[in-house]
C-alpha cells in the first residue's frame, strides 16, 4: 500500500484536533461560578482548549510532546474518537517506516477507563484507591504538560506504595503503564507490563489491557534489556530537570558588574530538548522558555539563551562534578553603544 506523505498525515491531525463541536448550553454543562473557562464540550470529550493545545503542538512539529499529551488525555477521555484517531496518526508521523499508511479507523491503542472500586477493598484502602483514580484523572485534565507530568509522577509514587499492599489491582497497573508511556519512563513501563502479563492480560478479554501491552511492545518495553538501555539513555539528562536557583550578572569590558539579580528557573524535557522557564516568587511560570538545551548522543547538552535579537549559543558552560551547580556565559550586544558585555547565569539545584 502506498505511504501517505507526512504533510497529508499532519493535515489530517490538524483537522481532527480542530474539530470540536459546540453544542447548545444545557444545565448539565454550564460551568460552576468562578470556573476558569466556559465548557461547551460534550461529556466524554476533551475540552476545546486542550484540543487547541494539541493542534498547536502538531502544527510546530512537536510530535513526541503531542503524543505524550494525547496518551495522557486518553486516561481521562478514553472514548474521545479524536484522541484515539489522533494517537494513531501521531504514531505514523513518529515512525513513518513502520507502516504503509495511517489508520483512520480509530483502532488506536486505548487507555484504561477508571471503573468502580473493587468489591474486595474496604475502609481506607477503598478511599486510597479512589484517590489514586482521581489523581490520574486530574493529571490528564491539565493543558500544561510539565504540570501534567508532575501529577502523573505523584500518581506513580503513591500507586507504587498502594500496589505493594494490593498487587492484584490490574486497573492501577494499566494506568501505571499508560502513565509511564506519557512520562517516557521505560523502567516503570516494563514493570507494569510484566505485572499485566503475569495477570493474563495477553490472553484475557480486557481490550484496554491488551492494547496497552501492544504499546509497550512497540516501544520495546516488554523486553528487560531494551527497557534497561532506554532508561539508561534517559537518565543521562535527569540531573537538569526540576527547579534551580538562578543568579545572573553582566560585566563590561572593564570588569565592572553593570547588572545583576536573582530568579528561579524550572527545566522540563520536551522531545530532544530541555527547556528552562523563569518562575516568579508567586510560582507563576513564564509561558516562553528563556534557556534551552539540545540533548546530544554523547550525553552532553548544547545550551542556548534567548536574548535580543533571539536565541544564541553560550560561550562556555561549567558544570560541577556533582551536577548541582553550573554556569553559562554569553555575549550581550549593547543597544545604542559600541561593544558588548558578558552575561553569566549561575544556577544551583534547589
């Protein structure tokens, strides 16, 4: 079968994610007073602002980030056909050689839908189980990918403790596997996959569990060595993720400090980059990154700073052996003056 060009697949995606019906307002979908935005999306479908976020990611070619967000959203909206079909199309964009043409039928791997508590759970165990499902659902309702990842990691940590006591709760293993895919976590994905296999998911009647296993298989996470190698590759860059204290200075050609200050910088990973966002004292994060690093196969990071007139490479990067402090320097072109100053960003892990 002839392979469709990537531009056509991308066009399908943009049209798919942009198709959000707007039904008449009913008492069932009128937002509560004080809500952040008006909700006119039918029940069971992702809100229009989330779909626009996905469309924007596809439009700028950030397919891996779009895949992670789509995979996570399917936890909260497992019946949304736009997300199901979109996930299949994104997979084609990321792996165009794996198949001849995109599957527009909607037969993409689905995510587990939260169900009622197992009858065997009582008391606080029953409450903890419901709280875990609610946490996973909450994580998928945010349009901010770093915030979603934060909540999913919280789910992973809390569900790990719960499953030590109740290892047979397969729905939680399904959600852990889907969350691991969203977080690009091969180790936890392999562990969840092995638990599902041991529970008979490969031969059972649970279509969601089977499809999650196929997702893990396609990523190579049902193979212990393959998952281990991928995990080792990812952990090369773990040291930079999170919030750093930032002290910045500018020095002129006479060695005099002309400007200095302190901020916070939060790094998150997106595709093959790590992006640094300024965070104010009130916790509000700038919408656009101020620093970015391209991840190299060697395990090093090529850093750039956004400064007038745009992104520029740093002159130097000094990283401490414990990887808890590092400093980058870059030139600053002076407006209405001749010459330049050297700016230095010194970062320490909070």
